């Protein structure tokens, strides 16, 4: 499915992915997928399990390279750039699997996120090497602000691995925010969370949306995404099957059929 002219005309997109394809052997995990994210927009991407969401996410982050198609960020083509290069352009990532440094406090983990705008690399930050220590006061201040935005400043001195999953996910978001991103990519952040943890995460994402942070939220949970996103793209079997507002998506019979037709899928 190509991009709607009305979407492209509604503003200068921050992120534009067009005609993305990725095959593994004879299987097309992503097949001619196009989507965009406007400045200050929270765009949701949903689909049943096995729809190709994770592959699409990894294409946008740079952890996979497309077989065909292009990705542009702020009108610059980025589909050939590494994840680190994309981070320095202002793209931050919060992965589904929690990736924290064991033995380090919450604020130390968040400080690692500054590697996208400092002169040192992520591993210099993780190992606290000399060049990192020179920039540490500014990094510490930015990390503190990121913790406040994520609502977990009171956990700054705790060991990150000692926290429950919901708070660890919030630490990942805070680490991404420490990089001062222009676009935040969220990969199934609600996966595995209990009711209260999901609610806290939803409130956090809502607050970032209301601040005007551009976000791309990839999830399989229809209710979670349609609560938060201004616009939603739905993929199934690697292809875009619908795109529109949350109300339009909830009423779309093709979307309902896609979810009901997959074991373990959730109703729209």
C-alpha cells in the first residue's frame, strides 16, 4: 500500500518509509510497506503476531537492511546508515527486550543514552573512560531531566536490574530521552507488563506525546495503541492492510478479520 496523498500533504514528514521489502529465504516478512511519521505525531503500527512488525521495526532502526525500498529522515536518506549514525541524527530506540547494564544504577544506565550527542561513544560511557568523565556533569544533568520526564527520578540510585519489568522499561525510555531525540521508536513496550505497569507506561507515553515528541509505536495490542496514537498503520502477513485514525481502524472490518483470523490475536 502506497502513502496517501492526504497524509503526505498534511505536513513535511519527519520519517518516510516507502516500499520497504525484506525477505528471509522465500518468505516475505515485509512486502512493499510504506508509512510516515509527521513532526509531533505519535504513529502506531499494529498487527497480529507474525505480521512483520518486528522486521519492519528493525528496518527502520537499521538493525536490518531492506532488500528494496527507502527510508528518509528529515528529508535525508538513511536506509544505508548504521543504527549509531541514525542515533546521531536524532532517532532513539526503546527495545522490547530490556537492555540494561547490570551492576549499574538507574541514572548510570540513563547516562549511557547521551552517546548520541557527546563526543564519546556508548562503551566509553558504560566504562566511564576519561573522555566521558570530562563531559560527565552535563550528562548527569541531562540524565536527571530524562528521569524526571519518565517519572522515575526517585529510582536514580537503585541498581537497574533490581527493578520490576515495568520500571525497567521506563528506564529504557529515560535512556532514550537522554539522547534528546527528535524521533522515539518504541518496540512493543507493553509486552509482558501487568495491568498497573501497562497503565503507568501508557501515562508516560501520553505525557511525551503531549509534549510534542514524535514517536513510532509498534505493538500488537490494539487497545493500547489506539488509546495513544493519532494515526495507526496496520500490517498483516508483511503488508499494509489499513491506515487511518484510531476510530477508523477499530471499525475497519479488514483489521477485525486479520486479528480474529490469528490464534492468540486480540479483537479490535
